[in-house]
């Protein structure tokens, strides 16, 4: 029986909505779930419901909220394999990657268990006697969280776990093409004992979500917006939030560079480029965009990288493959456009485009490539700094290669597209590694590792076209879901005026030995 997925608001199902079919991208005839997509009014109503529930949740002591987060982690652990299989089925992510994604939720919960006892404020000395100063972290209120489907459960947890821990209520709008995975995650969270209305899930398309968010912000029932998605949509959400004097948490796209220095371990660099470029079929915000390789080793590296890509297994995500299909038909259509950016001055070795019987892949694992959205991994050598392939995010299994002669030139090329999410350098020279770190605009830097890969206790986020400088994960995300409140307590029995009634000790500044 096909899963029936509906929004859940205040603990109650919202069964009405526009029908949408979430399909298995590895077998397009297979419907994973039938989804009822809500309208703008339903999204706004969910935000009102969350606002009504948030105050009681905020009064629950933070260490107790931490125990709820602990329960979520244990429930995810107990359901890890089933959730990973669902993720793999719905978005075509290889099972091993999907299981790693589920593990990331557990890691996030494990980190934030203790933060329930560490939502520290400070006691601050006053400049006046008989007066104490304090600071407190307070929840922002209601967080509207909108996430993409390439990481349908891990990335949402980066928002959901700290937001709930800090005493906020949440309205979550997942990607509709990953609705079954999102619904399963919502059920797990709810089973941990969250009160009705504290965590709501609304399935809707982008236009209805934006209209509902605009209404909710206007009514003052949303106090923080978290968004993971494209830079284009992120700009629009940022503009909307700005009109309401809010600063959203924006985690956007990337054109992530990998610099390969002349002293690099090329075997290791090739392995890193293969995983970063073609893992999840190149559909990560941290996927490798362009390899910037030193001119002295260019030919050797390209030969190794091309051989690795052409020998990698593509196909059924239930098998041991490097990459499965594109996430959804809309991403496949967009990727087809990226392929038209390949020009006469580029060099491409091997097949390009969708894998079919007439355009076969020699290392395809599966029954019939025509059944799914499978594409060849593509390496485009000879990209120029003026090419669209160099300057714009290409969401899919395509990686550009260009050359440099000096490290300063490599850093300039790395920064040129204007994104700033992730970056990588392969070198044995510590001085080169630290010069690259200081010069690159990315929020994350890897040395002798791929551009992909995050850990739950490090800040995740980008600059420029990749985000507005906000950070997720680790203790840094607490600043997204709390506000600082200052308090002064004067017990002197008289009005003491700051900067005016201050004791002064007069020094003799003319003194000399």
C-alpha cells in the first residue's frame, strides 16, 4: 500500500491538500508516497498553533528539554536502518550514505543533550556598588524551518534539535519530493514526548510556503526562519525577513573549489575529488565544483581522476555504488541544462548525459537504467574563469578542472565565483595550507580531505552567495535560536545612574621615577 502523507499541526492530521506523488528516482514508476500539499493558509495556521504552544514548552527546564533530545537520539538509533532504507528509496541516495546521514542525527542529538545544562548566561560585575548584572539566553519563539531534500533528515536535524532544545516551537516545511522521509522523522521526534503543537510539519510547494510565511511574519507569529536551498530562493527569503526586521539562518548553494598543489598526494586527491564531485550524484551543497590543479601535475591528475570516474559504479542505490540517480525529475531537467554549458574549448572524455541502453555506462549496477534518473559522471577539463561552468553552481555529477601557477592565483580563482561554503586543498606544506585558509572566502576549509563532510560539533555555513554568515551545528547554532537578554539588579536602595554615578579613583599621571 502506498504511504499517505499529510501535514501534522498541533498533533492533528491535516488531510486536505493538492495531491503530489513522491517517486523513487531509481524506479520512476514506483510511487513512494502520496502527499497532500497544504496551502498558504494552512502554513500560517501552523505558525499560529506553534506560537500558542511555545510558551509552555519554554517553561520546561532546559535540562528536561535536553532529556527529550536524548530520547530522540535513541529513537533514531533504534530506527536507523529503516529510516536509511526509506531515504535511499525516496531520493536515490546509496544506502551507505543514507545510513551515515541518519547517524548524523544521532551525533547531533548526542551533542545537544549536554547543551540543555549549558545554556549558560553570565554574571557580570557592575561599575557601581550594590548592583549585579546578568545575561540570559532566551528562546526566539517560533522557528519556521524550510529544508531541501538532498539530505532529507540530517540537515533538518541541524535546525530542529537546537531549536527545540532552546525552548522554541517549530513549523517544518520539508521538500515535497522527500515527504515520506520527513514524515518518518517527524513521527520519531513526536514519540520522544514533545507536546502537541511544539513540532509541526507542513507539506507544501514553494509558492504556497512563501505566501504562508509572509502572512505569518506579518502577524508576528514567526520569529526565526531557517532555510536550506538555492542561493536564488535564499535571497528572496532574506528580503522577506528583512522587511520584518528579522535575520534568517540561510544555508545556500556552493561552487566549492579544490586546490591541488604540486606536492599533493595525487592518489589521495583523486579519491577526495571522486567522492566530493560524484557522491550523492553531485547533489550536495558541498559538492566539488572546480578542481584548481597546479599546471605541473595537471595531466597526471586529470588522467587519474578521469580513470577513477569511469571505473566508478553507478546505479541502484541499494547496491554498492558511488552514486545513484538524480533526486527528482526537476533536478534532472536542470542538470540537462548545465550540460549545454560545455563548450568547444572544453575537453570531456567519455559519455555524457542520461544513462540509457543507447548511452550505456560500463559500470552500471541495476536492472534497467531506463527506469531511473541515472546520469554519467562528467569531468570537464579546460574550464575558464569566464565560463558559466566555472562561475555558477551546477547541481549534479559534473566537475570542472582548471590550472594555476602560484598559490595566490589559486586562491583568487577559488574566490572568484563569489560563493563561500566549502573548500579544500591538497598539500604536504603547512605554510601553503594556512595561507589558503587565510585567503579563501569559504566558511569551511579541508586540508587533504574532500569538500564534503561535516561533523556535529563544528560550525557549518557559508558566506557570499552561500549564505548570510549564519552557522549551524555545534554551540554556534545556539545564537540562531536564542536571544541574549541583559538584566541589572540594583539593591542599593537609591537610583544609581550608569556612566554618571560612578566612583572615580584619580591617578597621578604626572608621576615619574
